[in-house]
C-alpha cells in the first residue's frame, strides 16, 4: 500500500486529499480517496492510476458542488491540507 497527497484545482480553489494505492492480485493499481465516498479508480501502471485518480477526484468534487453537497475537509496527520500544503508537498517529493 502506498499513500500520496493528491492536489487538484476545481473552480479556482485548491483541494488536497490522501489517496491510497494498492496493487491487486492481477497487477493492477487500485486507488481510492477515502475521504470522498465513491472516489476510486484503477490503472495498469502507477502513473496511469495517479492520473486517473486526479480525474476522478475532480469529477467527484464538481458533482458534489453541482448538487450542493458538502465538500469534506479531511485531516492528514492532524492538520488540514489546505493550511499546510507546503509541508505535504515536501513529504510527497521525499517519497518519490
């Protein structure tokens, strides 16, 4: 299992969430954003799964906004990503 912070822009606002990547028994990367119900996808490679989850996250957030649903603010390591973005970006780079 691998975790990454995924940061996307929707309607001019930046959102960051934790994504969880797992390699299934067929060698396919399955990835989900636990904080956003129903936000999951897969890819043949890690890079493809990463691109797919970014798209899935954008679509999930746009759909929630269109129907007036609340956008979850998640905590990552005890801090809100929107207020500590630089810290998370540094951790993400260190994991590569």
